[in-house]
């Protein structure tokens, strides 16, 4: 959700809010390098805060993606959440890869009747 109208969702300074297990998380685009890198600050009030760095790189006929989270717990509950997050990270990245591939396939699929 974007609390205010935005010129683009990857413009430095853009703010948006997501939901993580019932916890609102505020994100801010803090810097960007063209179409190959974007870094976000994120805060889940009372739980954790930090940055997320997303880098794209050529990988043959595909694109490689490296996502780096640097998060700190803000509470004991946040420490437990971070422990679970780290344990589930590989499966989360796999689900993202599948969702992105499905979305891209839908975009590339010609519309019926064309």
C-alpha cells in the first residue's frame, strides 16, 4: 500500500507499507542504481528494522538476483521472529522465484485471440 500517490514505486524516497504475518512493515527506497540495484530501509515497529539490498545481474539468458537483508531485532519477540525468518529464508526465496517466473510467463503469454 502506498500511503500517498507516487511517481514510481522505485523512486528514491518512495514509502510503502506491507504486511508481514499481521505486522505492518514500513519500507523506504533509500537508493537505486539504474535498473540493477535498489536498497530499502524497512521497519516493523516493535519487532525489527534494517535494510534490504536487491541486485540484478546477467546470468546467461536469465537474470540473477541477490537479496541481502541486514536486520536487527528491536525486542525479544523480534529476536525470535528474526530466528524464524533466517530459518525460512531459503524457502521464502524459492517461493519468490516461483511467483516471479509465473508472473513473467503470464506477461509473455499472448492474449487469447491474438
